[in-house]
């Protein structure tokens, strides 16, 4: 049974976590390009947000299958499993509380043409709006970078399994 759980765990991780990570990482650049008038990437940004949201829901199966795998293998108390679950919880928290809401906020900046939604009536207000959107996108880029790094560390832990009798 552990081989079945492990196979499903790896399969869902590859097919769900990978796309979430890539879509979330590409999203800020798409919005930034649209806001700066370089190209209308609003449809792309909306698609990347939808991919992030849908694959995040599918990706919820990764830790569930991981716990089932660890239980079947009798390693639920191994440090690498606990560390992996902790990092996964942190990554999920970032996704739910920072990345998805940040993407929603960034999409609200765009109109259908991929430009800023409401042009400010004066130059100082427009400059403030531009600074706020730039700050939002920088924060979102940083958060998605941390999200990606967390998953990379989890992947290393899954492969090396430090402290395990079969690990490195």
C-alpha cells in the first residue's frame, strides 16, 4: 500500500505543485507588463491566477497523500517528515493568505484592455497609484519566491530523507 500512496503522492506533487509554483511566479511579471503599457497581458494574468487557484486546490492532496505514505511506511515521527509537513504548511499559508489575495488585488488594478483601471485625476495621485501597484507586485514576487524556495527545500528533504535509515 505504501508504494501506491508514494506513487500518488509524487504524481500529484508533480502535476499540481509544479504548475502552482510556475503560475504564481509568472503572475507578477504579467501584471507589471500590462500596467507599464508594454503589452496587454491581462488575459495571461487572469489565466495564471486561475491556474494558481485551481492547482492549489488539487495540490491539497499532496500533504494528505504524504501523510498516508508516511503512515504506511511507519515514518510519521521521522524529523524529515515533520520538517517537510511544517514547511508545506508554511507554503500553504503563504499561498492562501498572501499569494492568492495578492493576485486578486493585482487583477483589480487592470481593466479589460490590460491598463490601469481608474486613471487618477492628477499627476501626484497617478504617481502614488503607480508606486502602490509597484510595491504590491514586488511583495507578491518576493512571496512567490519564498513559496518556491519552500517547495524546493521540501523536495530536497523528500529525496535525502536526513536521519532516515534509508536516507543520505
